[in-house]
C-alpha cells in the first residue's frame, strides 16, 4: 500500500477513536458540573417544580448512560439532535441548523486570516533567515514578538480605536448574517482577520526562520555555497524543501487555533462564530450543542495534523519511498 | 404653575402641532412679558421635544446568549426582555414612568371581595401582528402558559396565587386569588407574560413571534441580533416612532462603547463606570443615570450567632461607610442604602430614621449593649453576587476595624455561588434586581415563609402587616402599614443595604424621550416604543 494512503487510513481510524474518547470526556465533565440547563436558564425563577418540568421535557430526568448511548446512536445515523433551548414548541432548533451558519462564519474568518497570514509569515521567515542578524531580521522579530505577546483583546481594542473610531475606515461591529453579501462580509471581518494575523504571524515566522537556520549549518548547504549557488537560491531550493515538515506542523497548529480558539476576538468584534456558541452552550449546559462543537473542534485538529503529516511525507523522499 | 406659564405651555403645544404659528406664539409670549429671545428659545426647544417619526434605532445590549428562545417563560435577561417583550409585545398591564401600574392590553381592571377577585377588561381594537383581534381567550391561554404541572416558566411562582383563571365573554378575564392582593395588576405587568395568540388546540403560539407590540419581528438570531419593523396598526397612540429597530448583543463593555463611538449603534446599556468620565466629556453623546429598584446588599442569617442579637446587627449596620464604598468602588454612581430594600422610586417607599450612616462610636455602643467588647465574623463574598462585591467587602473590613469589628472576608468561587454560598453561609454578599411594589419585594425576600428569605428573619408584626396590607385597598392606610414595615425591617432585619445601583446608559445626542421609567433598564425595557429621533 502506498505510504501516504496507509498513513491517512491509519490516522483516520485513530481519529475516530479520539472523537469517541473526546465525546465521552466532554459528556462526563458536563455531567459533573454543578447545576443544569434548567437552573442556568431560569436563574432566580428556578423552583424545584419548574426545574423538574424542564428536565422532563428535554429528557434530562433519564440516567446519563442512557442519554449518552442514545446520543451516540443518533450521531451514527447522522442526527446531531436538538438544542435544549426552545424545546417543547413546534419550531425545534436542530443542532446542525444552529451550528452550520456559525461554522461557516468561523471558517470564513479562518480562511481569510490564513490567506494573508501564512504567505506573509513564510515570506518574513525566509527573508529573516536569509538576512539573519541584520536590522531587518531584528525589526521583524521585535514587531512580531510584540504582537504575539500582547493579549489579543488588547490588539483588537487598539485596532478598533485607530481604524473604527479615530478614522472610520472599518466597522467596529462585525455582525454578519447569512444574507450579508460576500464583499461586505469580507469588509466586516477585516479587523478581526487583521487581529488574528498579528497574533499568529510570529509563531509561524519564527518557526520558518529557525528551521531554515538549522539547515544552513548542514553539509549540503555548505556544498551548495562552495559550488557557487547564490545564497537566496540555496535557501529556497535546497534548505526550504527540507524545512517543510516542521513549518507545516506549525501552520497546521495555527490554523487549528483559528478555528477553535478565537472566542475572545469573536466577543470583542461581536462576530457570530462557533466559539461564542460553544461558550454560551457550556455555560447553560446545552449538552447536544456542546457535544457537536467539541466533535467539530476535535475533528479540525485531527484533520489539520493529518495534513501536516502528509506534507512531511510528501516532501521527504525517504518517507515517500520506503524500502 | 401660574396662569401665564400655563397659557404659554398650552400655546406651545398648539404651536408644535401646527395649530398656531410661530409668530402668533411669539406675540402671545411678548404680551405675557417674556423677552423675545426667551420666547424664541422656548419655541425651538418645544420643537425638539416633540416626537418625530422615522429612522432605524440600533441598540447594543450587554446581555443575550445563543440559548435564548422565543418562549417568554424562559426570558432570562435584558436582551430577551427588551427585544422580545418591550419592543415586540404587551402584557396585560404596564408600569409607567412614575412607577404606577396602568392598563396595557387590559383597558381597565377592578377588584372585589377584598382584592381577592380581579376582573380585567380586554381593550377593544387591539390586534396581533397578523391582524387577528386580541380576545379574553388569548389572554387566558397566554397566562396559562406559565401555570400547570408541566410549566417550565420562570414566572410560575409569581402566578401561583391564582386559583381560578377564566374568560367571561370575549373581552373579560376573571382571576380568583388564594388571598387578597391589591397589587395583583403589577404582577401581570411582568416581562415574562406577554399576550400571545391562542392556537386551536388551546395552547399558546409563542414560537412564531406573532404579538401585539409597536414593532413586528423580522428576524431573531439568538445571541447575535434581533430586528424589527414598525407595526403600522399599533393600538397605542403616540408610541412607536421608529421605522425599524435593531438589537445587538454586545457583551463586552469596551466593544459596546466602541460601537457607540464609531456610530454603529445609537444606544448602549450598562456603561463601563471606569471610563464613564471620558464618555461624558464627549459632547456627541448623552449619558443617563436612573436609580432603579436594584440593590447591592450583604445579608446575615439572623438565626445564627452572633447575628441573632439585634444589637450586634445594629453595630454591623453602623460599621459600614457606604459613601466611601460608593465613591471608591462605584465611582460615585449609585445611591447609598439605608437598610431598606425598597427603592425611593417605588410607590409607598419611605426613608426610615435614624439613617444608618458610618458611626464607629455608635457601633461600639451597640456592641456594649450586646455585652461585647469586640466582634469577629466571616463574610463570604464573590463578584458573582454583584460586580464590586469583593472590593466593597475589603473596604468595609477597614471601616469596621475602627468600631472594634473584625470582618474576615472570604472570597468564594463565582461558579455555583448561588447554589453553594447564598442561603447557606451565615453572612454573604447578595443582590436583588428589585420589584415594582413593596409587597412583591417583601413577599419575595423578607416574608417568614419566603423561599428566598436570605436573612431567615421572622418578625411577627412585620408578617402580620404584610398580609393585612396586601388586601387593604384604602391607600393612606396601606401607606401607613408599608411605612411601618420598612421601619421594622430597617431597625430589626438582617440586611445591610449598601446601595441602590443605577442604570447607566448612553445614547447619541439626537434622541428624544419623555420621563424615563425606573422599573427596568432601557426605559422600563420599552425604549423602542417610547423614544424617538429628533
């Protein structure tokens, strides 16, 4: 079997197992938290009878194992269930309907950020390796390290202050909905994307620079230099192909962050992404939604890691053609 | 008002309605001895105050969650309250800017049998957004939604005093209560109880958002936004001026402020007190501060030592410098409390004497009366009770030292505070959003048998008065009873009312409004129908 295909199949199998474990862990931790959906929604109005009525209606009065098994059985049939919120009426909110637009927004923002941030950090990193210890290298390092060391909400406030209040070039609210046109969606998401770019560039740029510099000391780079290959060409043609594996891993890691970890930026810009949905659902113990979000997040990590590994294999002939 | 001013105000009202001209008004004003400049400015001001139609109002609210639903029984906070009740719907009654209850869907209401039986007449000509007229059946079904064994409504306990709820003809609703309650019309003004259309199966249609309010629902995206468009057939004259209204859930206060500054919203609630000075300095915006019913309190369990001694309680009440805490922790925003949970804007509220101010010597005197030289106790606090609870307690600890009282401040975890600390530990920080009537507040938290009697205080005279006043329909007699109750609670109860917290909100300059209600934030949650753009 082809090594790439083998890895993919192996990883997907392991991934399914991971998803299963994740769902058990999340379910169990939510069960252990004090309070339940009824208490969270009713607040002061939570009397024992109303809580009981609530729990009966959403089926929370049954044992946890039964609920879990029922949930996983439905998942295997492609049914993510209904949110506890608004149950009991004619219009139920299915989890997939609830998540789909949020997930779209999150991916939209992640892709928009990645399209800018990944090439930018590769470029900055390669240049930094090329002109190591120069003024350029130092300035780029200082700036990116500053932006990564600054809390993301603070960067967001600064950008908002300059670009939405001082100069009204952008919106400070990034509220979008399904019928927002593509261009306006991009415009509204510009400041969040810029914030996230500033947050993730340093990591990728530093990793690119470090892995390239590591390789510069290897014998084949010395050989290239001795046979008179220009420095720039040596780095791009000889060093970079060998550095793809660690770079791809870091990029995958940051892309995963863009999908699962941007709730702070979502809150500050009021961007309706999936992070906010997950946080709301956890605080009100809306189990079906939390479970579905957790599965999506876990799957994102698994798939992105898998792609990073595929890149490592494809760019390394020794792994691609094993004996 | 003397006769001249009265005439002038009447003339002004005629002028803005176009009945008399500006010139005629000026002539009249000059004849009454007003200068020309003054007459001119009176005229322009009156114009600005007169409501105008049009515009899209955008409001940023610091609440809202993706789990919010259209079911009014589960409206948790200001986002659902203001958007899905105050903008979209009406209850049987409403509370006006002066704190009085007036009819809303009900045209009139009257009681008999010592306020035990209530008859509400449904207003004629009120229609739902789909054009169907509102009948007594709809009202019954809407309230029934919160009752019954399988109800999961937060308002269920409010309505448990109802024994019989029935429609008597197409426009009469009859309530029979377990006991007399002269304040019953206030109860049905609650934002959990909008009037909704009845479905053929007898239940109520809460899902579709078909209601009676000044605006029709366009779209509700839980936790993100809610949009509305004007209801051209709204029954209330002179209400609902905007063409459209949009509510945004912006939970981060800095983001909310930025949205206001950058012109994305016209109105924000819950301003950040730390940066309020900068916002106030900005001439493009107006900051409003309304003392509501909500209050920040510390409550002790009066059945436990040492709080079972009234002299100890008095010493504790005199050991807190409320003014200092208000200035340092809340930047002066609020009204200091006087150990009476009834806000000054509530009907029948009194300010009992002597005022409980900071007086270490008096505190020491009371300690001596209790036979003590010094006092030490634990105080459990968390910012889950109210934001600033921990800082206030630490400041209080310093104040109390001078009175020989040693407060050991214990910071409890936020999560589960209401389940594990409140009503469990002997002395805790707490919060009430307040209630529109004395009876409602006292019944909720200070009656002997109240589920939320967080001071465990059982005063025979107080409880006797509470029951007697509830069915007393003679207003002066009631006022006297309520005054006595507030005095008893002030002198004997286990609550230290630190302060009444204000609703601090901000809006763009070009908005007009009448007197702002104090019962809820955002002008009693009904800003969309009460305000306008100038």
